[in-house]
């Protein structure tokens, strides 16, 4: 596939990982990103063992390159009672790969540093059309012809409705506030990754980022808050005032400037179609553009990395035919995406029930079920 041209739209985790694998396979890649700079966010996130394996296949060690901290113990709490607790190694038990908490900006830098010489980056480029007749992508002033277009432009991708019109983005009517705290201000933790289910459809989770500090995430029903970060901080303080320790300590240790908020949205139902052939090439969806799952199980970045690694496998397998490779990618990814999307939505629905529903279900669900589901989520290996 020497000298073939690919256009990757969007330089999030999915776009960067796609550009890395394509350049390794000898493609010339134009990476188009609407933001002025390629940079990650000052956030902590969980990477499951599956994502850690995918990263490894891309030549990135989550622990060394992204300041990742292996999760020794996960805890799920039902208000002030422990509901489930299991070792972080359990979900990756087959080969001992741990799940890790990573610093998003560091993960991003590690991916950027792996972009090959054949990747040309075009920042500040807002793609406003993808030509599905004479394959190309373009903005208001330029057009990039291509043999392959990877749409990795996030959950609002305008390409998904063209390929999979029955898989719209759903707004879940909730917002997640996320905080990051430098190590010298971070409160003591009892476990490496904890999620507490509380009343009023609220949840609070926190995790350990090792020398990069600690992070937390608070889910509350409602829309994005228009207030200043200072007021948002006060609101979060009030909403979680009577929650068990160390919730209050995490909030108090966070400065308003260390807060971000994101709406909870997801693609439902998951798409059955991820590509379209165009002549001898085609267009393909990757990352949230393809499947944006409900964030409750922290699967999105891992799935995006798995997409890229699977895509590389498919292109290696069918070096002479892009359409065959795209079809193989779709066959390999759709069942996995469906499984993760279904479970994420199911848990999201449980967590969004009233207090009685969530409490009752958390009590009724056996620990073994939770651990089995976690193991199933992490059970992905790079294809070979
Ligand atoms: C609250 C919350 C918590 C989460 N926590 C976790 C977690 O702990 N672990 C985990 O694995 N996942 C988590 N996720 C999910 C994860 O963040 C996403 O799945 C992941 O970032 C998807 O990456 P992506 O590259 O597909 O999309 P994005 O990160 O959205 O990247 C898309 C890129 O495309 C660019 N773009 C968009 N449109 C255009 C255009 N027209 N032209 C050019 N460029 C364009 C954007 O600027 C962006 O850079 C969480 C999500 C949320 C909302």
C-alpha cells in the first residue's frame, strides 16, 4: 500500500491512533484537526486492560509514557456501604495486564510523539465536507483527495448519520464535572478507583494518578451549567455536602480552575455499519464518531485505541484491497462495540433510576456478576 493517501479527520485519541497505524503501514496521512493545537486535556481517565493492550500495540506503554498508575483495587459503593470490591488485575487476569488511571494530556503527548514522518498535521482545519463520490475531505479553502478517509471527529461526527442513520446521539440529561488535583494537595485514598452511587441520581468517583496527583468525577442530573467555575465549585460542594469521606476532601482540594464539565451523551443503538466503499477506497468511522458509548464504564478511549489496532490488522491482512480491509474491520469491531455499548447503557439506566431502584439493584446484583462483566469488558486482545 505504498504511497496511498489517507485523510484522518479529527486528532483525538481515535484520530491520532489511526494516523500512527496508517503511517506505519506506509500511507501518507493528512491529519486534519479543527483546534489550533494538538493537545490533551488536564483530566484523569481510566484505561481498561483492553486499552492498555491496544496502546502497547501502538508502541506506547501506559505506565511509562502516560504516567499511568495501575489500579490495584476497584470499589463500587452504594452510598456509605461497600457494594463491590475487586482487585484491578482481575479484569485483565488472562495475561495480568492491569487497568490504569492515566493523565489525559500525557497520554495525548505520548500518542503525538508516535506520529510517523509521513503524517502531516493540519491544525485549525475545520472539515466541512467529505466527498463520497470522488473521495476527499475539505474545509472552506482546501480539499484533500484520498484513497481512504477515517472519520474520527467525535460523537457529533456528521459522517455517522450518512453511514448509520439509525444510530443517533442521545443526550442523557446529565453532566459530569471532573477535577484534577496535583499530588501535593491530593487527599488520601482508600482504593485506586472508586465509584459511589448516591441519592438523587448523583454519583461521585475518584482515582489515583500517582505522581500526577488524583482525579475525581461527579455526575449530576441536568444540563451544562452556565455559571463561573467558582460558582460551579460551590454548587458541587453543596450537592455532595453530606456524602461520606473522602468526597468532601476531594472537592475542597480542587481549585475552580481545575474543574471541567461535559454532558453525558451516547450513540444508541450502536451502528451495524462502520464503513462505505468508494471506488478502490472508502470511508470508515473510528472512536466516538463510530460508537460514543455512555461514559459510565469508562470505555470510550479504550474502544478508540482498539479500533485503530484492529484497523491496522485488517489493512495488513488485505494489503491490495482497501474495501476488503474495511469490511474485515467492520466484521471484527461491530460485535465488540455492541457488547460494550449495551452494557454501558444498561448500567447507565440502572444508575439513572430513582434512589430506591439504584440502591435495590446494587444490593441485588451479586459481586460475581460485576466482576464477570468487568472481565468481559477488558477481554480484548489485538487480533493477529
Ligand atoms: C465525562 C466523561 C468521562 C469519560 N471518562 C473516560 C474514561 O475514564 N476512560 C475512557 O476510556 N473514556 C472516557 N470517556 C470517553 C472518552 O473521552 C472518549 O471516548 C474518547 O475521548 C473518544 O476519542 P475520539 O478521538 O473518538 O473523539 P474526541 O476526543 O471527541 O476527538 C475528536 C476530535 O475531532 C476534532 N474534530 C471534530 N470535528 C472536526 C471537524 N469538523 N474538523 C476537524 N476536526 C474535528 C475535535 O476537535 C477532536 O479533537 C469519557 C467521556 C466523558 C464524556
